[in-house]
């Protein structure tokens, strides 16, 4: 009888021990599951923050680009024919306006033109005896067509008209961005004399 009781008691102890281990395993499994869930949530939150940051950065870049384009367009719309002409000279033949000789301006509306290549174009000139001293330009919407004479291999008369069409935005971006550039352009504009008045003298 004592032996039987001992066996029963030992069995109960083993049974309780087994239950305890199962409880610990479940707790461990539950803890691991919660930790995994926490890691996924953290990763998702990090991804969300990164995506949001990238979107904000892209939006800021686009906003800056739009503001810059708007600024250029505003400058373009406020330019006079003389200002565009001076910048056209800077592009085609900068030496024309950088010298000490007087420089003259003829608007397209007053240019009857000696031939079809010149008629309807404004021009800036130093009134030199050859065609090198002239830069013709015509504004067409947001574009400018520029013509200037290029000497030939032998002499000036053997040359030809170089024709180039550029956007006004390009001229502004190249020659009318900072205050120093604006002062230079406007200073040269102020020096322009009337070509028509010169012709009538």
C-alpha cells in the first residue's frame, strides 16, 4: 500500500512539472510573437516616415523649380525691346557694345530695311562702314531670331549672315539673373542712341 501511494505521488509530481513546462513554452511563444509584431509595426512606421519625408522633399524641390520658372517668366514679360536687343548683342557679337564708340538702336517699326533679310528687324549698330557692326533681331512671342554678319575666309564681303533663334528665357538666364548683370544690361541700354536721328543728321 505504501509503495502504491509513493507511485501515485511521484506521478502527480511529474504531471505538475509537465504542466509547468507547457505554460512556460506558451509564455515564451507568446512573448516571441509579440516581439515579432512589434518589430513589424516599427518597420512599417519607419517606412511610412521615410516615404513621407521623400514626398515632402520632392514637393519642396518641385515648388522651388516652379518658383524659379515663375521668376524667369516675370522677368521676360517685363523686358523692353532694347533690353532684349542688348542681350542679343551679348550673345552674337559682344565686342559691338563693349567698345568706346557710340552705339545706336533702330526699332523694327522704323526699319524699312535695305533688303528682305533686314526688313522687320530691330538692330543695334556702331554705324561702322561694314556689316560687321550690326546685330539684327526680331522678337516672336517667347523667341528671338538674331542675325549678324560673319566674315568670310578672304574678307568681310565674302561672309554671310549667321542666323540663330533662341528663347528669351535663355537670354535672361545667361545675362539677366543677378543685380550685377541687370545693371550691365540696363547701363548699355541707357547708352543707346537713336539710329534714325543719326541717319537724319
